[in-house]
């Protein structure tokens, strides 16, 4: 039982889990939607000004810490312009800022990975053969190059899930998001060891399941 709440620790963790899942999955979706087009564009336009801009954006995005991004977004979009709520959970507007904050570093890293993977695929012989057959460039890139380029991306995405879960500790605290991360921080501050143990157990289980799903997707992509 939790020392602070006098309830079963595991049930407390499971109650907070849906909020964290909502945040993590939204951040991963944003990362995928942003990184795949940017990575492909950067590879296709190699060594151009667009490539340099995207690469520079990726480096900066990876270098910025989540808590600083979150604070800057709150100051700009919640305090100055008053577009999004400062904190809390309940509507889609509450989700935007924490999801963007959590996704920034992941999207930057995935963009660089997709770029390097696409460059490797575009130099393969089978791509040249597909082009020599007269296939449209969008078909060559989308069907032949991208599918093989996504294999390392799926692997790194599974590893990034654990990083996203860890990132929620800071992000949920900045935005007062009532998820597992905020519960863990509160439990650490109050020395509530049963809740910390239950949270670590649940997070480890999620990482194991995520890696299993990634292996299944890799089998599909590599078939």
C-alpha cells in the first residue's frame, strides 16, 4: 500500500497510466508525422540549403531540454498569446503543448536517422534498377526505398518509447499533467517507496511489450 494515499500502489499507478499513454502516444505520433517527411526531403535534397536547414533544425531540436521547451511554449503560447491552457488535462487543447514538448527531441533524432537511412537506400542497385525501368520517382521512393529505410527507424522508435516514458516525468511536472510521471515525482518527494516500485514495474513491462511489437513489425517490413 502507498504510504501517502493508503491505497494499493499498483492501482494508483494504473489509474494514472491512461493519461501518460495519451501523452506518449500523441508525442510519438507527432514525431512520426514530422520526422518522416523531413527525413525524406533532406535525403532527396542532399547538400542543398533545404537539407542544411532541416539538419540544423534536427541538431537544435535534439539539444534543447524538454523542461526549457515546455516553459518557452507556456510563456509564448499560453501567457503572451493565450492560445493554449497553461496546465491540466481534459481537452485536446490541453494536450497540444505537452505533446509537442515531449516529441521535439524524438522527432529531431528520428529525422536524422531517416535521412541517413534513406541516403543509404537511394544508393542501392535495386533503386537504380527501378529507376531504369521507368518507374515514377515518388513510387521508387515510397515503395522501394522508404520501406527498407524504415527498418532501423522501427528499431529506434521502440527504444525511444522508454525515453518518452522517462521524459514524461519532467513534462508532466511542467504542465501539471495528471499522469504516471507526475505521480512518480510526487512519490519520490514523499519517499513513497511502494508507489515507486509499482511504477518501475509497470514501466519495465511497457518497455518489454513495446520491444516485442517492434520485433513483429520488423519481421513484417523485412519480409
